[in-house]
């Protein structure tokens, strides 16, 4: 099935780039499109030096947000959760109980901080190990395109 909004992939890519730049500037190492233990795919998962985990869900349009019924499934996998949108997104649509990032291809800003909820220690360990392995495998594929 084709996407009815041909601009959505480009918008999501712009937002992702800005979010990764923001996270790096805040001291986090960010990884795009990471699959969690519950099978959900986090748009951006970032970890800081203390092991704090942030998940950022990108919303590229009103329709993208309206179709999303899964964002609460991310909460048990992070200490902080944010929606990230472009500056023109109607922010009043987004729930007020989570963080809000506005981003474009050049960077981003946290407009509303996320509440903090500490995740289970075993889950944190598993996430950090999984992110490290995923990032290492992605990097290895850059150096050797023949790896599976």
C-alpha cells in the first residue's frame, strides 16, 4: 500500500536528523529505528552516560498522529518519552503528559520536558546491551556490505 502523503517520509527524515543532533548535543548517543522487546520499533532511542534511556516518537503529520495507537507501548522501555514534530505541526493535538521536541533537519529544541519514570534494572541492562549490539552490527555493515 502506498503512503497517501508522499511528503511524510521526507518530513520524518528531517525530524529524525534534527532529533539525533539534539540528543547528541544533550549528551546522548542516539540510534534510529530500534526494535524493542515488545516488538514495537522506536523511531529514536537514545542513551546517556548514566544509562538513562529516552525514546522519541516522530510524528510527521496530523494523520500520522491520528493513526498512532501504540505510543503508550514505549513507556515501559524508557525513562523519558517525547514526541518530535516539525515547527508547523499542530502541537495542541499532542498529549500534555509527555515531552515535546520540535525539530527540523538542522536541529531541535525541547519545548516540554518529559516526566521521568525509572525503568526496571533488568530491562535497562537488556536495552543497553541490545542497542550496543545493534549499533555495532550496523557499523560493521557500513564497512562490509556483504555482511548479513
